[in-house]
């Protein structure tokens, strides 16, 4: 988390203390809230100094919130639809964990929900897969895992974890490839590893690779898998 905050801070030219200060702040907050299994939300923002768009004179702040959290996708297989909106391109707004980027996601998610789906899939103008409203996209074909790569997608922490766990191929993926896949799943800090039941009219099977990965990930983040101590912070 701190490295991504550091990149976001640099890109937004935010003047603040070292983003690595977020790490002890997270631990302190978890201890204060007496939580060992929680969702962590660090947030850096500009505060007092004026209401104009020139943020250089403004003061920046860092907060950390932790709360009990289940997957925001409900922990069950998800029905996915292609969004009628495009993901904001990285040439306009960097593909970073920026609050403003989520307006695009909120609109797409609301539209998908109104149409009876659990999540929305962003494509680019060439029918390449970008990401979902808050998750990265993977497919499984003939037992091989592939992670979607796209310049407009946030390079998620959970995505990187799953790539390392599975040795996934990382490359651009078309919508046609998703429809032809044996399994599709999503990854995200809140979603963790979420199986896709259907993509519009394409219905997937029992998701055996995804289910195995879900179980492994759940054990790993709770410190129950040997060999990944470097990913953990004990407290």
C-alpha cells in the first residue's frame, strides 16, 4: 500500500510527509479498533488553504480508517455485463487510486445494477478489456491463468499477488477471449478473488481454478501459508 500511495502522491504533486508513514498509522489504527481481520482505507487529501484549483498552497493530510468488511461483491459468483461507459483513459487521469477516478466507476456500477447485474466491465474503443469498476480481470483457459493488461487499468495490489501466486500470463485481452474462457474472475482489495458466473449471455461453469485460488488467498492473507512471510506485517 505505501508504494502505491507514494506514486499517487508524486503524480498529484501532493506535498506531505513520507507515504511510508501510512504503514505504522495502519497498525496503530487496527490496534486502537481491536481488529485483526478488517478492510483498511488510507486516504490522503488537501485541506485548508482555499477553494481554488491551484493546490500548491494547500495543506495535505493523511487519515486511516479500518472496518469489518466482507467482499463488496457478496462472496458469491457475480453476473457481469459490459458497461455502456468507457473507463477514463490514463492519458486524461492517471490510473491511480484517486477519489475522482471513482465517479466513472460509480456511474458504471449504478447502470449495471439497474440492469440486474452485479458488476460492470469496462472496454476500450477496440473491444479490449480494461477492468471492472473496482477490480482487475483474469481469465482461465485450459487451466492457464491470464491477467488482463491495459494502460487504463489500476495495477492492483491483489492483482500482483495473484499473478505471483499463479504465474499468470500478463497481456492484453479482448472481449471475445473472455467469452471463450473457461473461467473469469476478478481481484481487488475488497473483492479479494471473486468468481464470475456469467458475462452477459455467456455462462461459465463451476470455476474450479478460481475456487482453489480463493481458498489459497484467504489462507495467505491470514498468515496460514508458509513462504510468504515477506508479504505480512505481524502485530
